[in-house]
C-alpha cells in the first residue's frame, strides 16, 4: 500500500503508451525513414546487449533463438499482408491488424505477468532482484524470449519498409502497387 502512488503512475504511463501503440496500429501510418532507422538502431543495440547478457545464463540462449524465430515468422506474415499507398504528402503503410494485435497482446501479457510476480514476491527476494537491474530482465527466459520476438519482428519489418521506400522513391514499382 505504501507504493500505491508509484504503481498508479507507472500503470497510467504504461496504459497511455499501449493506447498510443494500439491507435497507431489501426489504419494507415506515414512512412518516416528517419524514425525507422532510429528504432532499428535502438532495438539492435538493446538486442545485442541482451544477447551478450544471455551468455551469463546459457538457457536464455535457447529463449533468444526461439524468440528470434517467432519474431521472424510474425514479420514474414506482416510483410505479406502490408499495404502501401501513395498519397500527396508521401507514402503510407498499413500493417496486418492481427499481427500487430498479437505482438501488442504478447507485450501486455508479459508486462502483466512480470508485475504480478513482482507484487507477489517476498520483500527480501524482491530486494535481492533489484540489486542488479540488468540481471533482473535477462534472468528469466520467458522475458528474454518475448523481447527477442519484438526485436526480430520490428527490425525485419522496418528494414523491409525502408527497402520499399528506397525502391519506390527511386522509381521502382511492384507488380501490385497496393501490396508490398
């Protein structure tokens, strides 16, 4: 009960971020290469850091691999069902709603599970876990696996969109202008 304010604040922030993410998922979004490059860089750096920390717990390497493969499968499905549209102010894309909702639900379920385990954990165990924050996130194979699903999904998907922007910006055109 002593951390109620912090809990409510964090919950409100996470809820707002999830709302924004869901709102961006539905409908067409503008292709912005600089934003895509930034996200690819951030996901790549954090993914390499988590992969390096995974060597401290070798069972996590299996979770890393499974997460990477699952993310690549999701991104392949998303790429096959992504629509691209040329408008007056640039290119817009719409991803497959089912894939985006699945990735979002995976993230929400994992955050909820992590919060639930933290609140049901005895205080002395929680204090020991908070001693090394990097280890807190890389110790649990499920958390690492879910993270790598997101990393591989977004890196592959955004790289594909960047290649489409480059191809279409240089006059290239696919057989079907509405499908990537």
